[in-house]
C-alpha cells in the first residue's frame, strides 16, 4: 500500500468510471485497505444506465441474472419489477448498491480523466483530470465500459439545424416531451429499435431512417411474478455458479443438436416456441447457428417470415428484412413491438442504404431526393465501441508510448485485462475478453475479482509491477481472432468489427470463445503462477540499491 496514504494526490489506485465495474472495484479494493481516487464524468453512478435514458431503454438480459452476485443478502433483498428491466429500475439498483455499501463517498463526480502517463523511474501512474489536478497512483484501472462513447455521423449541415437534436447514448436527465412533434430517428440498431415504438406513441409523425436492417426478437416481457422470483432466490447461489460456466454467462435453454439434424417441421416448431418465449433464446435453438451458414439461414428465414407476417405493407416489411448478414452476428436486438410500430399511420420508414442522407438543413434533412421537416432529430447511431472510451484518455506507457499508437492496427491485450508496456494498468471487460458477448454483470465481476486478486498477489509477494509479456499478448491476440474466424461473426459489418467508425481497423474485438471457457483460461493462468504475466520489484527501490 502507499506510504503516503494521507495524501489525496498519492494513492494506491485510481479508478476511472463509476458504473457497475467501478462500484464493485470500490467495494473490493477498499475492503482490502487500499487508498482510492475514483473519477466519474457524470454526476451520478450507473455508467451505461446513467447515460442511456432514451425512451424504451431496457436490458436484454433477464433481471434476475443482470445483477451483482457478490453479496447474498443484496440479491435476496432486491426486487425487480419486470422480467427484463427498464433503465430507471437498473439505475435505481445501481444507486441502491452505492448507498447500501457507502460507495458514493469515494467518487468524485463531474470529473473526467484526460491523461495517464506511466512514470518508469517511480513505477507509478501520473493521472490528470479536466479540473487540472494531478494524482500519483500505483495502479490505474479503466472501468469505463465498452459502449460509452457516443458516435454522431459526420453529416453535412448538422450545425445549421434549428430544431432539437438528441443522441440515445447521451439522453437528457429530464423527460423530453415529444407530444405532437415531427420526429426523425436515424439508426435502427438496438437503441433505435427500443426507442422507436415509444416515440411513435407521442409523435405526430415519426420518420425512421434505416441504413441497415437488423434482426430483432420479441422480449415477451412481463411483470415479475413471486413464483419466478422465488425460484431464483431459493437457488441463487447454485444458479450463479452455473452461470459462470455457460457460454453467455447466463442461464438459457440451449439445445445441443445441429439445426440440420432435425426435420424442417421440427425446426419451425422449435423456432416458434422460442419466439413465443422471447428474448435471445432463439439463438440457442440449435448448437451451430453461429458457426454454420446453412443452419443460420434457417433461423434467419424464420425471423424474416415473422417480419412479413407482422408488417402489413409488403414493401416496408421487405425493407425491414435483413439480408446482408447472418442472424446473431450483429448485436441481436430485443424489442417490445418494434415491427408492429410500422403498421401505425404516423410512422414512415425511409431506406438510406442506396441513397444516404445528403445533408441536414435548418428545418430537417434531405434524403432520397426528398426534403423532410422535423421538430426533433434523434441519433440512434451507436458508439465507438470497445476502444473509443479508452482512446478518449491520453494513456501512455513505457517509453511514452501512446495506447492509441500501439493499437493502431487494432486492440492488443492479454486476456482483455492488460496490455504489454502498460504496467499496473487494468481494463475491465476490455477488448479481447467476452465483455459485450455475454452477461456484462457476470463478466465484470469476474474481471474485478481477477484484478483485485492480482493486486493482493503482488502485495503478498512484495511485487511492485505487473505486466503481460509480449509473447503472451501476441498469442492471445491471435487466439481471439482465430476463435472469431471459426464463427460467422466476421461476415457482418458490425460494431464488434469496428465497422461503424470510418477508418477503424476491421477485426473482431470481443473474445467469442465463451464466458465459461474464458473464466477457465484465466483460472488456469493464475494456477500456473500467473502464466503470461511478468512481475517486477519496485524500480525506485531497485535503483536505490544499486
């Protein structure tokens, strides 16, 4: 621990972010006696659920599984009102956790970290904030999330627009009244698909601008029943252990047979049952949907059939049918009445794939040779995922090397936790870990535990620095890509591939080998003496001894 624990400018650990990762980090590290500085750019906790307050925002993992498992009494006491929780309920939960464990006092809100430089001579990180403060820390942890840097496309004329503009990832905290307005929604990814049905209820007219049709599955959401809640709480401990070893980090009914091993009638029956069940269960209907194109085609055809059944106008239905990527290779969307919304008289779909938006005007925009007028424009255009938020901070490691420069051809990590030449810097659910391809609460708990246990390991053995070896990092980067290439995921121009950001390298960023397999790998590395990591003594002490 720090010799200068009384100084706020010299601490053991700097944590960036007070979302679910940051909160659990505070809880664990503080309990181990470490001094902390925690910086959060917002004025409250919750991370993703603090910023994403758009109408219809909802989790696509079941409530009973999208929660902390580290405290038994917490999970017994908390009540979720719905099977799939809405943003206000998840944010309330984050605030409850912060208050219950008295975590808020450690957090400095409305403060952004702008730079972090590793001082090789001292073996410490020099961290700077937008308030002009400089802090020295042994450990530097980026708990900033994977999808927290909102992306607004560079459309000509945007600054000339005189109406209201919103981004789903930076939504106002106060309710926005769209009653009677003419609204444009640009984008039909997950946030757009959730927001569009709600906005349509308020708008005088809603125009949806779609570049790429996405597969969406019905949530089939419902009020949480005492019976269902009780089943989980009676067996929470065992179920949590089981979740840790599943591919997605959550419990789903996964069918262990190939799609083409059964008859067409049986496939249709299975898909129909899972469509009625709701959520992402359809992707678990057969065990090879994400690795075999012919099998994937059967699931994709079923969903397109459901779209055509639901949407009354055949031309609109066809525009909504995805045909350019295998189902599940872009983030699967979970909706509440999305396709039905296009049956409303006040909703119009405009295809901008072949004819993109030309420009934004003072009163609206021009697309497909038409001039549209709007009172408000909503950008549901996603994020610079996985790396964007890391690059927002000027992070420099050994030799003053910038993280952005090291990752110019794509992210390079070992286990998604650390990057060579950046000692004592940890990333929670970073690129190269399952992160966004599983239950995030499960994954971030595992990462926080790994980081905390690693820091304790160093304390027990008198180590000052921890860093992956170049060889281990190279092997892991290759493994992540090789694993992805055995699936259908690289066939989609998804944000998993960085395809939504002009100039961003195209490679699959998460680890797709499964949450359970990834956990096993991490445990094996620890059991073998932290294989792939290098530990060093305090450089300042070593220099003094010479």
